[in-house]
């Protein structure tokens, strides 16, 4: 028997990628996912723009390092 989904998650049924986006924003800004959903539209838009720009900057840095022949590999950051 399948697990019943909480009714609060129904908006994400059609677009489950939004759960990932909310989780990434929450992790980026040190918040819980429900706190991201409590932001007003302006704050949420600003958070999305900051996240996207950080992602672009990171991609550019990796591409630059790769062009220079420097090794590019993932690094695990442990928080304790």
C-alpha cells in the first residue's frame, strides 16, 4: 500500500522539480523549506535571482579553470 501524500504537497504534484528548487534555496540561505515558502513574492524572487547568479558565477569559474588546464573536481564540505 502506498504512502498517503500530505495535502500541503499537492501543489508540487505537477512540478516536483519545484521541491528541489525550494530545498536548494533553503540550504543556500540556511533555512528550512517551509520558511522559503513563507517569503513574500519579492523576497522569493530576490532569493531566486541570487541563487541563479551564484550558480552562473560558479559555472564560469569552473569553465575558466578547465580552460587553464587546472583540475576541476567536486569537493565535499562537512558542517558540524
